[in-house]
C-alpha cells in the first residue's frame, strides 16, 4: 500500500506538533512505522490520505461504537450547531444526557460532565479525597486512567509501598500518595490497605482493563474490591471511560453485578466529540462546587454539540438487540483471529469482553501487567504492519484494545479473519 502522503504530512506535522501527534499512541512508535493520516471515515471503514481503505478496529479508541458518520449523530450535531456550539451557560441538553446516564447506571444518582476521561478521573479522585478527608489513592499496574499527575505513577521499587513518578514532571511528593497494586490480585490490595490503614481515599480500577491489552477481571476480583472498600470506608471508583456503554448499556458494573461508589465515563457518551463524566450517589456528588466545597469546573463542560452527539449515540445503543448483535460479531472476530493463529501454529493468548478484544503475543496466559509485559512486541509489530497491508487497521500497540462496532459487517469480519490467517503464517 502507498503511504506517501501520510508520511509527508507526518514530516510536516512534526515541525509544528510534538512528535507530530496530539496524543502519543497515534504516532505508531511501538510498531516502528509512520502513522496514517486519516482523511475520512464511514461505518467501520477509515480512508487515509493516500485513499487506502481499512476495516477500523480502533474506532477512535472506543467512542465510535455505532460506526463513523452515523446519520443520526450527524443530524443531531448539525441541528445543534445551527443554534450555537457553546454558550458557557446551562442547556437542557446537559440534563437530558445526565438523565440518560443516570437511567443507564443505577449506582449513579448525579453526574457532572467534563471534556475528557482524564478530567473525569482527576476530578473523581479529588472528590473522593474531599469526601473521605484522606489523601492516598490506590491504582493498579497496567491500568491507565488518563494523564493527571496522581495517576502517572508506578509502584515504588522494592518494598517501598509508595509510588514513584511514571513521567518526568510529576513531583515525587505527589507520586508518594499513589499506591500501586497488581490487577486481579486481592492479596496485593489487602497488603497495601493494611499498611496504609485509614489513609486511602479511593481505589480506582478499570473493571475491564483495556490499557495493557484487554484483561478481564478474574472471578471474585471486583467483588473483593467492593468488600475491601466497604469494610475500610474507601471509595471504589470504576473507571468506565472505556467499558462504559461498551460492554453493556450499564457498563461493566451491570455485566459483573458489582456496584462501585463512583463511576467515570467518557468516549462513547460523547459519540466522538470531547466528553467525560463522573457520577456517584447524591451524598457524594453534592459535595461538588457549587453545591459543596470541592471545586471542579470547565469552560466546555456539557457543551451542546458534545451533548447532542452523546444523546444521539445512546439512543441508538438503547435499541433492543443492539448489544446481542454486537456480541455475536465480536465473538466471530476474536474467535476467528484466535483460530487463524492456532492453524498457523503461532501461539497467542486471546481475550475478549463484549466488543473489546485483544491478541496477546505470548505463550502464557495474561491476567495482569507482569504477564502482559512478557509479550513479544516485535512479533506484534510485524503482525500489525502485515494486517495494515491487508487493509485491517488494528490498535498500533500490543498494550491496547480492539473495538468492534455495530457497523462491522460479516464481510468485513471475514476479510479480517482471512487477513489474520495470511499474516500469522507470514510471521510464524
Ligand atoms: P482521555 O483523557 O484520553 O479522554 O481518557 C483517559 C482514559 C481514562 N480511563 C481509561 C480507562 C482510558 O482508556 C482512557 C484513555 N484511553 C486511551 C486508549 N488506551 C486513549 C487513547 C489516547 O491516549 O490517545
């Protein structure tokens, strides 16, 4: 495939934008190639600046669950645009989307809109700290919750229970307040909570981990976190920025039947426009300014355009049979790729939760970051580039999740599986 124009545009972008991109994962660094510059998209297809067409399994990293350029979403945004993009004043659209979220997620009695997942998790942590008057937070290795300082932290080396910065620019004093446990390990959580009794404000977890590849919660893991938080007075935050409205209309908390104290959302509820949100029971949310003293704000929070795109998207998701049809297609994709690998004699560990899926290039199983990090990222890169050449656009990193949309058709899925069969043979 010819990528001449994309490469030219990438060179130009690099002189104006750090790394040529506005978000690092887009740079294709981990697969050792220049990124594609996308010209347009429709349904499950994206078209790059060299007029190459691909079956898209990135879907803007999750938002595009109904497919690109869905007519109902376009119509809603166009209609709102003609009345004004943003006023910096309340609109009925914000209450409409808030009530749709509240109706969908029973643990949420009130919700605050923001403009990104990062803002949602950053604000949720501040609210948890303010509500509990505790300073420490606990997260999990391999989980990503956006780029707020407190969340760009990794486990301290050796026996140190406190965190150390995972990026320059994060003050050590801030990182020390973040504890890091192992995903799917309740023992690691219990140890840290015991060593920091009465000082942990919240545990924030991706109920389905999607940022180290797709790693499902082991049976009892989420229930165990719920019990620990209830016993210890810790706020349990489900970061459902990726899983919310993705794995079920009510998110992972509906799928697994575990109720968090607070939920963060994003991606799908914006329908491709910038939206994040965080919600909880009333007694927690009412602590937020201006009803309470915990400050949080945003110029474009709840802006009419993004609200319209979100409302239109959720109205499509609410239609009977939406998730069952998506489940059937997603199973076909993941099982087809896994069979292609097996038939080629190439070992992968395949995971899927709903329409989130991943092929781990490892002989072992993957249940946490230590096991995920054993993957052969060079082999993944070769597979990724071979699939790209076959017109299949996967997430450009072993440690990301693939997304199936309602717009993926059987022919697109069959093309993907055939391409995988060819590509696994190529790299085997
Ligand atoms: P944003 O600030 O990127 O809107 O959301 C941060 C975030 C929070 N929580 C979870 C569970 C997330 O997956 C994300 C963002 N996800 C990545 C995909 N791995 C966004 C892609 C990117 O960084 O460009």
